[in-house]
C-alpha cells in the first residue's frame, strides 16, 4: 500500500509531532508499505494567516503522484487534515488548540489578535464540516478524543503508540536528580520545576534537557541566576537520544507537568525506564497513565508541592523504585505497540 502521512510543521521547530510522523513512516516501511511524509508549513499569526493555511490545505491534492495512486492518507494535524482524498484516515495529534481549550487563557494568543474571534469560529466550523470526511477517526489519546467530543460533538477512538526508541530504555539506578526532557515552552512549564529547587530540603538536583522558545529558555536561565540555583539546576540544551536514555536510566524520578498536554512521550519514556513521574491535575495526557501513589505523584502545579514530592522520593528511594516498577508494568499491561496502531490505521 502507498501511504502518505500528511502533517504540518512550523519551520525550524521540532517536537513530538515530527517524531511521530517519522516513526510512523518507519513502521509502515518495515511492514512492507511505501510511505512518505507530506508536510506543509504553518504560520498562525496574524490571525488571517490561518485562513490562508486552511485554504491551502483544502487545495492540496494527494490522490495520485507521478501517475500512481496514493492508497491511503493518514492526517495528523490542523490544517492538513482538510486535504481531499477518498481514503483518508485521521490520527489526530491535536486541533488548533488556540481556538479551543487555550482560547481566552493565559496560554492563548488567538483571542488577543485582530479578528481572532472570527477566525476561531471559522476553524470550528471547518472542523465540524470536514473532519467527518475521514473514513476513520482516531486520536493519540483519550484527552484529545474528549476535546473533540466536547467542542465539536465528534466521536473518535484513542489509539496509543510507543515513543521512538523505547526498546532501548532501561533502569540502571536511582540517582540524585529529577529529569525532564522536551521542548522548552511555557506550556511545558519547566519554570515550575526550576522554581521548585528553591524549596527542596534535600540535595536533590534538577536536570532539564531540550531546546525550544529562546525567550522562554532565557527566562529559565534568569530564574536560575536570580535565585542562585546554579548548583541545583542544570539546563543541558540539546542532547542525543543515547544521552537521553542514559539520563532516564539513572534518574531518581521524572517530572512532566505540562498544561493540558495531548499525550506526552515523556510519561511513557519514564515508565519504560522504570521511573516514577511527578505531574499535575491539569496536565491531562500524563493522567491517562500516572496514578498518585501507585506509579507517581500527582501534585498541585505549585513549586512548593513539587519540591515536597522531590524530597519525599529522594529520602525514600525504595518508594521511588516501587513506583517506577509499577509504571513499567503498566506499559506491558496496556500493550502499547506499533502492530496494533498500524493495523487500525490501515484497516
């Protein structure tokens, strides 16, 4: 089968969406299919630019390439999922969140733009009209399915998948640091973890890996300098996948407290590494896996609450090991693997 994976990208930004598309392509190819990633650039400002992106996506023709038909299109993101094809399937990472649950919040921007409300209504109207065109409606998590049902009245099926390279993840030891990898972004809330270092009473350290918004990264560095946390908090920047696996293997625990995350590979990577996860009641995606006192800690999105959880795990590493072990068992129980995901997307 010839499969086109349709997605979008903000140029020079790389995150979970790009990783998923690459992993999906690889998994299709190793199963004997022809697969290619078809990407369109996306710009969300000013608001009227979004309307141009919607028009462009609707005009993209993926029915055939060079005289050969495309048998299946798997759409991942807004607005490429508006492309026309008789045999397309949606595997939704997320809609344009600024038009939905982020609209009017501290993390929103569309509501603050000229014509923002008008563009929001257009996005909702187009989603309601065109998403049902897909012959299959899947999402990457129950969180995304719940949003689609809440805001659009559209039913979908969550379809979990493992993070890339999960087979190499392992548990080696329970060290003296909490680890958080991922894109630096205010929605990921690395600043809460940095500020938690002000309140810890044990020698627990914090290690943050990743790149992203340079303004947010600068803010994190300013916090470290302002509170004299240079010995307690380390910003690694970009690290290789091998290095990331090594940090996971020797971490005391993993912090992952984004605001209303869609899915979040970090939670799964932590559990595949046998490490407990600290998250928050409003983090959404991680809560599909993290259970307080069972395989992690669900605490208020407050630096002091995070510090208390860090200190508790540092002082009781046997507890950290038990929680991490339960997280690893959960991954096996849920049968999170590519065979099931591919079968669904191609059926």
